[in-house]
């Protein structure tokens, strides 16, 4: 059997966390299907970078450097999986196709190119929080074997969603994107007015979490992924481009966030060239880089997060992802409980 795995993401820029996530996906998937090895399994693993996004104008202008950095990742992953019947590559499927970057369009291409293969998807848990609201989500069950998630702590209101039989489907956002509001009646069992409420321009699931559509099996992997992030890299890029602040220090931080500690020592020159290219690309897009400058206001936050990341590289003890922040509603409830306890 041929298994084709697509790791969905912007990878803008790619991070060491992305590398370790793919390493984790490969290990878990090959273990899951070990029982079929006697049939001569074949595995294809793709990094699937997104071409464009209205909220991230820098994506289309950084396609080459993102692909090249992912190629460095794949070279290293091939070395650690030498001797196995496995292909590991970055894909240009979303770069090349004229349709939108919706994941269902990528699935259509994979099904066309690998008609006899089983399609598997992978992503970070934060990307999967809005999965029930995705375009043509009802078609995933028939076209995707499983969806693999690397777990992490996430922000916002989440809830366990169930299917008609009461079985757990997954944990998802209760805040509905405005672009998905019209799809709710096709996704959820309850179609009355209690399905969702709208407050301060936000639509939130309130009356039900029972889904009328089926989703593929969702496999959550609890892995200790380094807490790097593309937004943290972009923050240090903006420090260099806009503020010319501690350039050698920020360049080293970017390199560490993209390539980790000693894993990529052999390709050290390639890593240095990749970091230079990323900074050069964003420098050429000055207006885009300037739009990243909001992160400058979060300097202390990003410096603290980077310190956590460095500690992870040293001892591997920190958990990946951001600290989960209680919703405003939960924070108010906690304050009320404290006041009641004080009165007693």
C-alpha cells in the first residue's frame, strides 16, 4: 500500500519546530502501518507550503526561500531514514495550481496524482481548531484516511465536538470565522437559532457541538516539539530591517529558530545562506516588513518566548507551544469565585 502524507502549513519561514514535527509524523505513521509492511508499503511525505493568503501578503513573495529551506529539512530527514522505502520532499502543488490554497483543492490534486494511495494529512493543532468550518469539509471523510496533529497548548475558547453517535470527533474552536458562517447548517445537527450567538462581531457556537458530517479519524500526537514559531522569526527579521537593532544577535536567533542546535551542523553553510536569503527577501519587501513591525511592541514577550526555546534546545524539558490563556469569560468567572471565597 502507498501512503501519501501532506504536512499543511505556511512555513513562513520554516522553523526547527516544523522539522521536528515532520520527524514525529514520519515515526508515528510508519509505526501505525507496520502491520502492513509485509505487503511492501511505500511512503511519501510532503511539506505542503501555502502559496498565498490574504492575511499574509509575504507568502507569495517568499516561495523560493521557503521551498529551499524545506529542502534542507528533507535532506536531513532522508539521512535519518536511510534504507526505508520512503520519499520526503517539499511540494510545489499549492504553488503551481491556479485554484485557491484551500486544503480540499490540494487533496483533489493528490488523489489525481496518486489514485491508489491512501491520503494522510498533518498539521499543528492550532491550525486544526477551525477544521469543521473549512471549505468542503464534508468531503474529507471519503478522501482522507487520517488527520495527524501535533498537540500544543492553544489560546481561545475550545470545546470537544461529537458526532451523532456521541463519539468524540475532536477539540475545535467555538468561535466561527465570518467566512464560514453560511456553512454552519451543513455541518451541525442543530439548525435552529440557538446554534450560534453573535457578540462584538464574533460568531460563537452555543447551542450544540454535534456534527452531522463525518470527519476522518484525528490522531493527536503528544510530542515535545521545540516552541519555535514563524511569527517569532519574523519579529527578529523586523528588528533587523526596521530598527537595525543588535543585528548579529538577531541573525543568530533567527538561525537558531530555523535550524535548532547541533542537528544541522553538517549543512552549516547552507543554513547561513538560508538565513541571509530570508532577511534579504523581507528587506526587499520593505512595506511588508514594516507591517510586521507590530511585533516590535511585543519585544518582551518574544524575548521571553525565545528564552524558553533556548532552554528547550539545551535540556529539552520545556513543552512546545504558547501558554494557554483563559478566555475573558473564564477570567471573570475566576474573579467572581475568588470574591465569594474571600467573603466566606
